[in-house]
C-alpha cells in the first residue's frame, strides 16, 4: 500500500540530502571551507533531513507490519548496511559508517513489531529524542548503536536508536493521519519511490562529479 504523500515527503528528503552531501563533500575534499560540522544551521539542516526520512520510515511501517515481510526487509536492508560499512571502511578508514541511517531503518523493521498501533507512541518518540539531544558518553564502545559513544568515536554517518528511533515512532503514530492528506507531486513521488536506490548511488556520483569538475583525486 503506497501513500502518495509519503512518497512526496521522501522525494523532498532525497533532494535535500543530495544538496547537503554536495556541500559536505566540498568540505571533505577541502575544496571549499564550509562549517558543515560545527555551524548550527548546517547541523539542524542535516537533522531535519534525517528526521524526515525516519518519520516516513515509521509511517510506512504502520501500513506494513507483517512479521515475515518485516524480517525479510530487515535481512535485505541489513545486507545493504553491511556493504555500506565495508565500502566506507575501504574509503574512510576508522571513520567508516558503523551504524548509519540504513542500519537504523533495518533494525526498525524488527523493533517496530514490539509496538502496538497507537498515537501514544509519539510521546515515547519525543522522550527518546529529548533523551538523545546531548551526546551520551560511555567507556563501553559496543553501545554505539544504542546511543552512548566513547569520546574518541568517529563516523561519517551515525544514527543510533537514541535519539533517532524516536523519529520512527513519531511517524508510526501519525501514519493514519498522513493517509488522509490529499497532496501529490508526480516528480517528487517518483523520486520518493526510488529513494533507496538514489540514496545508494548519489554519493559515489557526487564524488565522481566533484573529481571531474575540480580535478580532485578521489582515491
């Protein structure tokens, strides 16, 4: 069951993500100094994009809660997540993606089975987000997927359960209301329907494009 408004939101999120990663890559390759990791406006921009994707994930899971399908989707996304970790390890070394947004979406496919379809899940989601507003430090390095990190933790992409599963729960709570919104856009819907594919290929394409335009060696 596809919800046109959800595809519109995902399409918008993909466009914003590509814009963000274009500037992130310019900064990463020292082509242009952009305070993308320290500027409050850039940090908020990145978090809004992440929230939008995970909100849509939660809403979609509301309409597709079959345990067998959820487990199959978990395996599919889990395999993709492992490939992302391996590829970024080859490229970025210690800063590889240990638990990024695809890892979180994969786990959410199973974790959401523990929650009933209830609007009150939004309250728990808000609490989880508030809990993770400030970094939680620990001496236990294996808790990075949950939220707490060591002070020397580094990763190109990091979406732990605290606070980001909160966005999934909020989307899960609002799903019935989103179904009633009669808003569509053909282009955004097409982008939204292919959001995973675009997510997987957009960074390599951006890096190749930057290399061609600015003559930057990428390996």
